[in-house]
């Protein structure tokens, strides 16, 4: 039995992205409907699909929410699909008025969302049960290894039927991750502790992330749509945040490490990249803390990314502006008497301020107070290749070892190359090899949609990072690596099949 659908509230650029998909599937044109006039007049709708532009809001604006409420007084759709205007709290509240609510996070990417919609409309309009159609649509997403925060979610009137919601009986562990940021603090009513704009000061604090005790390694190789035993949803959740003044921050950090064996006093600092909100950086840092079995504490530095596709150039400027604050943060960590070594994992655009920090440290600090780091891992580096080759020697002056992970399947970096008209360090070809830096080609094991998240999801890379950070093993002593040589005899490494 076929069902009627109505696509409304299509705003700005999002309409042009979504309309062709909806038109192709439904056979009828999607309409720009600012007020939902047709629905207010009583037009029936088995499903109402609301679309907003990817502006980082992740919820309905107040006027949109009021308009939707008025519509739902007249029309009782069976399914409400919130596309790029989805928040969990709002969706769960709406289940009091709509039997089925589906959320597509705006930042899951339009390609992923459109793949979901194509299969969803096909199965839903053909009369499939809502949950059956939802699961089939999820399986159609090319990037099913997206982090939980960016996955489609289903909410039903019976809360226990909602997907991606940890049962209250779950066995969980709270992981504390420390942070530094030069983001401007958000308003008190905002769900994000920090916003997307630059502040001219370094903020310090800690976040508490709840991790199920049976969370799968690497957040990969599981389908969260299927039923699981209690507590096995694999969802990482930010449950607490505390901003700390510098004196309190460093005292609390010292107390955490005080009395621990010296071999368990390392700090691993995670520097996230483009299009990453503060909350996502906190959750990703906790994930790495668990997966890498960090010896000591995990921390992250979050520069003021806008969190949207269109914010690339703003993120670029923010990453450059973050240099002095990142330098101060890493140097304070390295000078802490309670921390044995400070290791750094820089991801994507996060490699830009880190490279400039290394340049600043190597050129301007005296030997007595120079920044000293342990292992530095450069992952998916969105840095100009020629600039890196000229300046990367500075890493050798401040770090015990530097490892560069590169991939030929990193579509995000290929997109960056088109923007800048110059190759990026993290992509091949051409292969970036610099004296004193270990280059590892991970092309053969990259399993993510864009190839840009391999260090979080590919088990072999996580295992290699663990061996590097925990033991400082040379590439020849790490089990999965095999030495390769370029035509001119330069050495690099790749993963053995």
C-alpha cells in the first residue's frame, strides 16, 4: 500500500540539494514552501519531511518550531523527518504528537543524507514498516562508519524503541578528557560549552564523556540498527563539562597524576580539524583514550571551527589564529612536572597550527624552556606539501619522533587540493617524504567514506598508533609495517596485507 508524502520547509541552498532526490523518487516536484500553507489548509500527509540548510544550528529555529506546531494541530502525519534541523531533545519531544520521528544530522553530509533518502522513499512509499524502511535506508549510506553523532536516528513514542539510545541499565565508564581552546564560550542556554567564534584568550577545563563498557573498538564493524544486549549501543555521550581557571586546572591535573607510576603519566593531546564542533572534539578524544589505552591522561585542543561545510575558509583563518594559544597550552603541559611525556595526534586542518607551533618553538625559545614533545602523529594533514617540506625539519628539534600517515583514498584532501591548487601533505600521489619523519601509506586499509577518518576506524592504524605512543617502537619493530622504497631509493612504510 503506497503512502503519501509531503516535502516542505525547504530553505535556501538545501532545497537545491534535496529537491532532485525527492523528485526522482516520488515522481512529483518538491516545492519551496516557506509557510506550510497547503498543510495548514488541511492537506493530508502520511509523512512530513522538513529540510533546513546546513548552518550548524542542528535544530529548528523558534519561528520554524512555532510553525510546525501549528501545522501538527491540523495534520497528523505518521512520520516526521527532520533533515538538517534535527536535535535529539526536540525529536523525542515531538514523538508525543507524531508516532515516528527520524532525524538526519545536518553535518552527516548531503551525499550520505541523499543516499538515505533515496532508499527511504523507495521503501516507505512501497508500504514497508517504518523501522524496516529506516534500517534499509541506513544500510544504503555509503559512509555507515560515520561517528554516532552524525548518524541518522529514529525516535518512537515508546522510548525503548528509539535507536541509538543507551538503556538506563547500561554499564558505562566516565572518561575525563582535559582541554584547551580559544573558542568563545557559548551562551548558557547553548548545548555546546563553546561556540564557533574566536576568543583572544586560552580557556581551560575538562569534559566527562560516558562510554559503554562494551563499546566496540574503533567504532567500526557494527550495525547499531539491530537489537543488542543491554548497554551495547556503542554510544559515546558528553555528560559533563567544567571550565577551570589556570591555577585550578594545573593543580587538578597534577593531583590526577600524582602518585601514578611514572610509566603511566603520559598525556596524549588530540588536535581536531575542519568542521568540528567542540562537543565532537571532546567525544573523539574520549574515543581515542579508550581505543589507544592511553598511559595517563587524554586532552584535546579545539580551535574555533564553524562546524559547517561552507565554513572552510573561516576554519582556515581560525586555525592560524590558534597558533599562539596552542603553543602556550602544549608548552605548559610539557613543563608540568607530573607529566612524563606529551604526545600529539593532529588531524586534518589541525596540522596547520601544530606545524606553526613547531616553527615557533624551534626558532624562538631558548633550550632551557623549549617545547619538548614525545611522539607526534600527523594524520590526514591538510597542509600545503611544498610548505611542509620546507618547514617540517622543525619537528625534529622539538619531538622524539614524528610519523606522517598518508592515503591515496582521502577524498577530503583531494577536495582541499582543488580549493588551493596545490597538493596536500596527507595525500598521495605525490608522496611526501622528509628526512627524520616516518611516512606510512595507509591507502590499502582506509575504510571510511572520504578516507579522512582512517585513524579512528581502521584497526590496523589504531594498533600502530598504540605501539608508537605506548612503546615508541621504530617502524621496523611494529608488526604490520613493511618497508617500501621510491624509484629514487627513499624509504617509506606501508601496511602488510
